[in-house]
């Protein structure tokens, strides 16, 4: 019987390793940037094309490599970082396993040009799929230039599973941020299709955060500092009032390495408890220094997960440091002299078509009334019932039924009954009304989402009547990845009634918005909508306008728990039954439950028996 166990060929072993280390272009960017920093570079240039699928190039002014090292760096487990097993307990470098270049070269076409400062001539090495194609002397600047072309060219199945260019660019920007945030003393340039996305000079940590996330962060940050025998903590947290409904700017770094740890994340969030609303998330940039012997970074191929020897003590120290920083901020506001003195809102472009703002007047407003109800956010449409079809049979509104007595309050149901009212709200969530045929219980959130969805879907870019011009245009500042995403989806936003202009690098000004969201937090609206768009499930949907309309309707809709006045409820019900599909929300959830009088009578008879 023949032997079954054999050694894998080197090329196959490298491709298996690449499956763990190089999952997408962003993984290759991360590994190459970390090697560049380990080489002592102070100026790094990152160039990508087609979101890294066609080209990833990194040019640095680091120490460079000799002719032998330039060839050896492509061998598996060849590294300059460790020499013995004991070195694993004192790792200070970002890379150390010697798998990065070998894994990348096994699934791409890689070219390295490198020269040490003391050498007169450099070395060029070209490798394709672990096969050496060329090694020759070359004239080049000191440092290293690595070009990774046609990633996964020999593994088409892996290439086909990559996401859209927008999503892959998002992942690359995330990795770039993680490296740039922990190395503020290094200058970075980031080019995408020959267009510069970031140009960062060496700076302080706070200025690096501002340069990456926008000038608005200059007034959002609170310094954090705590030193102990076990751990030293530094960095910044966001002020509680700037917490967001999406997880975004949340970064942990340990010994100069980005890492994820749910336990420490919980320590930060619990420190903000009772300071921010439910379902909101704080911003933090936390930098920790610990003894390398007390952590293990070699537990995951991407080295983003770290084991701590005494995580409970670190949890307590971190939690206390965050609470102390928040307390100091509340007690003593500080002046910041490091912030660049520049305007957050740039002036509009000269060719901007200025639109005259309009003012809506309520002719029924009477300032001398004793009780003034707030203006409804749902405009009543007098002709809403004319478009109903099959739903007209059930929903036929009637006047208030005659009662033997009309008390102001029904103690049993704890409801206030108003004269000529046949609609009321339960738990500020459900609208209860009745018709000639029975009782309707309507979910107000699902109902309003359906109404908004159908209204927005009817809008067209050449039919702007559904928009309202802002009296004072609103400026929003987005993260760089959200900026690129908004540019890609801008035409779809405009079809819904938004008038958006890109003012500067990451700033936009909103001149017009769809009718009905005048009181919305536009910055929060765009942040939440873009976050929903970025989720992988939404990337696959073909009809972008339909997808965006669902997301915007959900964000704009009335929420459960929101009190509504009778005229608002009547208007919402009228508009709901004028919809083409009034019984199902855009997400496929039921909107109402109908109970006929015959069914009610049958249930009560059963109960009496």
C-alpha cells in the first residue's frame, strides 16, 4: 500500500497561507505598510488602482535591503524580526512571522526595487505566483518600492468573491487609518487613481486625528491619560454630546499595534453609560503601553486580536481613566491653542446657482389661543381617499358613535376622550381607529415608513416639486470613506429631493431636502444612511434608488414611542390608505391588524360562555 502523507509543494503552501493573511487588497496594504514602518520609514506613499485589485504600490525612505535580503524576503518564514522562540515574548515590531511577502507573491505579480543608503546600486526582484522572474541591479533611490499587480490573478475564485470597488476602497482606508493614527510622526500620501486622498505631514497625535477626520474634531476630543505599574494609557475620547448612532471612530492600540478587544470596548462604553442615549456609541482613540511579556499577539493571522495576561485589572484601570477624563472635562473646560485657525464652512463656488428660500405660513395660527398644538409633521391630503381601491371596503371612517354619557376620561382604559374623536394612540406606538366594518390597530412607525417610501419613489430628478429649499443651508462634515460613498450615491440622493454640493475635501452643503424632514438632524441622517449603504447586503441590490429610499424612509419615519396628536394620526391613516401597498412596510413587516365587528362579537360571546 502506498504512503498517503506527503509534503505540500511550496507554491501550494504559500497559497494556503495567503488565504489566511491576504483576504482582500486591504490585507495586502496592511502587511506592506507595517513592513515599511518596521524598516524605519519617515515618508510613505501609498498608490492604488481599482481599489487595489489592479495595483498596490508603496514607496518609502526606509533602510532598504541588500541584494540577498531582497531575494530572501519572498521566502516563507524568512524574517529579520525574531531569531528564537524567546523573542516571541518581547515583540515590538508589527510584522514578525515572515509570511506577508511570501503570501502576497503567491497570488499576485510583485516587483521590489530597493537600495540601502550605503549602497551605490539597488536591486530589482520580480516574482509571479512564487516563481522568480527576474533579479537584477537597478538604479533607484534609497529605500524600497513594492508594486503588487493583479491581485489573485492565479486564483480567479478568490478574485470573484471580492466586493465592489467602493467597499474594497473602504476597507483599504480603514487599514490606512489604523496605521496612520498610531504613527503621527510619519508623513503619508495616499493616491487613488492618481488622485490624492490624503496628504499627511508629521504632526502631533491630536492634529493627526483632525487631519484624518476633519476640523470638527478639534472641539470634540477629551484627553485621556493614566499611568500605572501594569499599563500606561493615553489618547483621546469624544465628548458625550458628539456620540453617534453608528460605530465609527473607535480605535484601540497596544504597543503601537491596532487591536480589537470586546472586553476593553465594554469598559469604555460602560464609562459613558447614562451620559449618552441608548443605541449611541462613543468615539475613542486609546493608546496603551504594556510589557510585551504580558500579552500574546500571535493568536490570529492578521494580528488584530491580542490576549492580555491580566485583562480584569486592565479593564478596571481603563474604565477609571475614562471616567476621570469625562469628570475633568465637565469640571474645567480648557482652551485649545493647537487647533489650526481656519473656517469649517468654506464659501460656495462662484458658479453656484443661488435659490431664493421660501417661507411656509400657517393661516390658521392664532397666538391668542390658550392651548396651541404643535404644527403637524404629516400634511393632511383632502383627496387621499379618492385613490383607494380594495382597502376602501374596510376602511370607511364614521363619526363618533353615540354614547349614553361622554365622560372626559375613561378610567378603565385610561384614555382621554375628545369630542368628535374616533382615533387614539396606545403606548405612543399604535394608532387605534374604527370604521363601519371594524377596528384597525396600526403600527405608526411601519405606516409612516410606507407613506414616505411611496412618496419618495414617485420623485424624479426632473420633478423637484417634492423638495423644500433650506432657509439656511446645512453643512455636513463626513469621514473620507463616507465622502467617497456620498459622491458615488449623490445622484440617487438628488432624485429623492436632496440638493447636495461638495464644498471641500470632506464637506458638503445641503441646499434642499425632501419635504417632511425639516426638523431632522441632517448630519446624523447622512451618517446613518451611509452606514446602512456600506453594509455588504446593501451592496448587492441592483436598484440603488429603491434601496436608498428604503433606508431614508426608515430613518425619517415616525418612531415607536413618539406621541402624536389626533390630526396627525388622522392624516397618517388617510395617507396610508392612499398608498398602493398600505398593508406591508418597505421592509416587509405588517402595518395594521383589522378586527371586524363580527369577529369582536364572536370573541366576546366565546368569553361569556
